[in-house]
């Protein structure tokens, strides 16, 4: 059993827009009842993704370059599928993945 439900990763922790959105997304997911791990380390994205795979949390939300358009990437560990999701639809998308 994973210690958290969702892993939120800002691809570039030095990018203010990505970090602030990652923090807001974390709060939104926690308010929806999820246990969320926010990776706010100043590491390269590849290091964070590798660590995420090792930790093995069920869902990874990546806040990257598309955040300017209000889009994040959601990756499901079990199937390996990934989806681009609008921030406003994120909670509903995650809920649908659990059904």
C-alpha cells in the first residue's frame, strides 16, 4: 500500500508559475480527500520522475510547460497511461480513474 495517493511534480521547481500551480493543485487534491506528495526539490525533472517510479505512487501529476494553458499531465502507474488534463477537470479525472 502506497503512503500517498498522488505525486505532484513541478517539472522545473525554479519556475514560479509551475511551483505556485503545483502547490495550488496539491491543496485542491488534499481538499478532495487525497493524500498528496509534492516534490518541491530543486532537481531536474528526470531525477524526480525516476524517484517517483521508485516510490510507486498510483498517480503522478506533472506540472510542466503546458501549465500556461491550464493543462497538466496525469500518469497512471499501473497501466502506464498518461493524459493531458485541464486543471479544472483534474479531480473529476482522478476520481474516474479510481472507478
